[in-house]
C-alpha cells in the first residue's frame, strides 16, 4: 500500500478547468468525500475543496492519481491548516526575548 502512495506522491499536481464544466486534476491521493455540491480531495499539494452544482465523478484513476469531475464548477480552493500555523506562532511568541 505504501508503494501506491509513493507512486502518486511522485506525480506532479495540476488542475485544468475546461469551460467551467469539466475539471481534470492530477496528483490526487484520495477522495475524502463528495456529493453533487462539493468534492474534498487529498492531493499532493494539500487538501482541495471544489464547490459547484450537479457535480459528478466522471473518471477516477487511482493508480496514476487522476480525477475528472463534471458539473457547474463555482470554486476551487486549497485548505490551509491554520491550527498548525497558529500553534507555531504562539510558541514563537512565548519564547521570544
């Protein structure tokens, strides 16, 4: 199983949006959750959230980490782990001279 993850991790991550209706993503490790309104993907560059309407999974290639989604795509965003950065900020402020 680790071999599969390392194979996907070695791939580049790219996002291609065609006419706001077809989204092709490479470098996907896994799909966390999805429905007709949103997809949450774990990619090699972090967690990605796709929002839209009538979204559907068209293609899933788990071996190469490629995903194709169709529907009315409204937004694509990467989730930043604020909890980790806030903890580091607090610790650095605590020990600041």
